[in-house]
C-alpha cells in the first residue's frame, strides 16, 4: 500500500474541511432522514449514560436517541463549525421532548489535540457514521482509532460506518480524476477516490470535491486488532442498493 506523506494528508484534510464549510447547507439538506443502517446499529444496544457522536453533522443521531427515550449525556463533535451549529439547532428543536443533556464542540480528528479533548469523561458508546472514509493515511486512521479506544469505558462499544461508493453506479459516476484538484494519483493510497458534488443549482451550480477512502473488510480487521478492539458485528446498509455503507460494531478489549 502506498504510504501517504504528511503533506498529502493535510491537503486531503483541507479539501474535505473546505467542502463541509462551503457546502454544509446543501449537504445537510440531503441528510434530513436517519439512515436505516444507523437505526439498525443503534437498535442493538441501549445507551444508559454517555454517548459520543464523532462527526455529528446536523445531529440526526439525536432523533434516534429521542425515539429510544435516552436519558443520559450526549456529546457531539465535528470539524465543521457550520455543522456543529446545525447540530445545536437540532437539539434546540428537540428541547422539551428529550430527557438527555447535550453538549457540542468543534474538534478536528486530525489536527486537534486529543490530550485536550473538549469533554472530560469516559464514554459508554462512541458512534461515528460516515466519517472515517474522509481520513487520509492508514497510520492516521490507526492513531484516531487508538484515541477513540482510550476514550471508552472498559468493554464499551465503538459503532461506525464507512462509505462503499463502488457499490452504487450513481456514486461511481461521480468519481473524478485526482488532477482536477492538483493531486498526483501516485501520492494517494489504494482505495482512495475523489468524488464531485453537484447538489447546488441555485443561483448557479457550484461543484465541490470530497476525498473518500474505500475500506475493505481486511483493512478494518487489521485496524481493530492493532487498536485492541474485537469486531462484534459487520453489515451493509443504506442507499437504493442497500449496500453503500459498511457498518461495524467493535468492543473495547
């Protein structure tokens, strides 16, 4: 596997950061509904006390927690200030209907200091849906998974999903060449792809670009083992094909 250098990692991270700041409104509009895979994953446990939402986006996870009568503490982090504000807005709309406390913070998984994590507590469950396919470099992904491991209570759960865009012909049509963002194809890893975004049409179409890493089962098994997790369950869900996201439930060893 090609080793991604630090400069390329920073460029890919900056590319996605710019996308989610620039297109946060149109992106959030396409994520109004909770994905079926998220509901299926969360139905497998009953969080009692604390749940951390890594990459909280517009806060849709709280809609599921509200349905399940969660009465603990929810923490939401995202590197996009606009999406953190959207998540706060979701909680404000739910206030009066929910029994849980919520707190939010801007936190960049790559560039922020994990030793100064904004919430000083251990977590019973950490969720991260549609986030890790935006993290460039296997070494960086392993480091983040290790940091997540350290935030969890003993034998607690880490539940996440990663994109599988190769399973959808609609998403495959959005793959574009790396040179469009002035990145050399030879400098990225196997499984790294670039997708365009054309959801904004008024007043004129703006095109955005996102970096995505396509995980396979072998890579996830390797990362789980190296960061001291046990894989409890793995399944595909979402999209018209029902397989454009891979969900896994890990347990801290």
